[in-house]
C-alpha cells in the first residue's frame, strides 16, 4: 500500500525534482520507499551496462532459463508505482545500446531512457570507454542516443558533466550540447556541475574535489532556449533548490543524489513544495509499516538461497529514515542486532527498531513543525552517484 496517493506530475514538470541514479542504491526497493514519500519526483534506476543486457538477450535465445540472468538493477515494480521512472544505460556501441534499449522496454515501460556520459569511474572510462569519457566524442554520443531511441521507443536524455579532464572550457561544453541536440534530437540534458577527472581521482573524490560551476549550467539554459536542462551536484536542501530557480527561472529542474540517501524523510515535502500537489502525507510509523509489508512480500517470492542478501539490501534502504532525530543511532543499532537473526521478518525488525524512537518522531508527518535538521555525522552514506 502506498497510502494516500497524490496526483502525479504532468509530463511538462516531471523533471522539476529527480533522484539521481546511484549504483548499489536506486534499485526497485529504494524506489518503492521513495514512492511512499513522493509521487511526483522522477526516479532513476541504477546504471545498467548495455553489454550485460545485450549478452543476456543473446544467451536467452539458446536458454529458456536466461531470465534469471537479468541484472538486478533492471528489476522494477508495477508501472503504477514506478512512474515516472527513467532507465539509465551505459555503453559505447550503437548496436548494443539499441538492442539493450529494446530489451529493457519489453520488461518495463520506462518513462524515458538516459545515456550515462558522466560516470568518472575507471571501470567504465577505460576499456569500452563510456561514462564521462564519452564527452570527448560528441558525434558518437549522438549516434548512441539515436540508437537508444530507435531501440527502446522512448525519449532519450543525456546525463553528463560540465567537462572531462582538460576538455573543460565552456565552449567545449557548448559544442557537445549542440552536436548531440542537433544530430540526435536530444532535448533534455542533466548536467552534473563539476568536471570529471578520469586519472588520479576516485569516483568519490570526483564528487568533492572538482569545483562546482553552476554558472555553466545557467549559461547553457540562456544559450539554448529550445532545450531543457536539469542541474545536478551539491544540491542539499530546499533552500538550495530555491536559489537555483531564482537565479535561473527557466531551469527545467534539479537532481539530488546523496542528500536523499542521507535523510530520505526530509524530501517527503517534494510534492507540495515543488509541484504544488498534496504530499502522500504518511508519517514515519506508516512508512515503516508499508515498507515492511513490501519487504516481507519480496522475501516470500525470493529463492531461499538469495534471501539473506536481499534482507540486508532491504534493511539498508531504511537505515537513514530517522537521520538526525533523537535516538536514531539506537534505531540503527537495533536494526543491526535483529538483522543477525534469520527468524525475524523485515517488517518485525523495522517495527521493533522503531520502538527506540520517541512517539512524536514516529507520528510526525511531512511539514510538521519541530522536525529536527539532519546531523550529517549520524547519517550513513551508501551508494555511488553515477556521473
């Protein structure tokens, strides 16, 4: 149950607030949890490697049991829960991306498909050269986007950085946008406002060390009035979002990543603040109960050999639900203690751990006065934003 469902965002404003694709985090279970908090935010899958889908499909032609090989990151809930949801693909071969897009569209009617041109990981920037490395080859990116749209039959967008290594001038960024937009008819770009440094910095360092240059995004909005741009990077609060829209009123939207992982309940006002719609309105006790019931159902349909790893994954998503609140560490400690016992259901773990919290914390609804600001030292950072 998703509780009181607010109307969804119209197509024109679905990108006003989106949650970034993050490896090891933005799977179907995390997206279900987010839908208990917002019905209008655009959610992304984890990045799915096109090669994985492509070769799974080839294997499936000879093996009727190959469905078990479908990447976990492609697993979805019902469209009524997921939408709007964007599939992010990573790859550098047009034929492979076309087939991967076609294959993915048969599993779920994703709202859009997105090409990853921002991930700074050496694992994707080296052999096979995709992610941020693709920004050096805008003509190839255009071919990839055309292939994805033809294969998947969905609008295709691009998530990129403001530059890569020494290719970091605004003029080079302009040329990249112009080439991809003109040759592939891509009309929406999600811009991480840092450049990527592919040699010498880890993905985590690439989220912190290269400076944020929001001015580049603002200039793109002004210079390409026929295109849409979403700003990503360093957005931590509603006040940050207000600042960007005040500075650039025609900005399409903002994308938030790790700040959603830090304190997911903080973002339970997205629908009212950014879309002018009712929030789902669940308090955290109701969120725990709904998510716990969902988790139990997922466990029941999972092979016993995989239940332990699934259980850990499901609990991970709920760890920061009380970040910054009194007794939140007691809540996490209780989750961890009960997790070690295989005879306790996920819903029972969450319910019992929730008893560590004050009644007022559990009953507080989105927008209630007195909500305590999150203490970053008490949060758990898990997951890696992909570009």
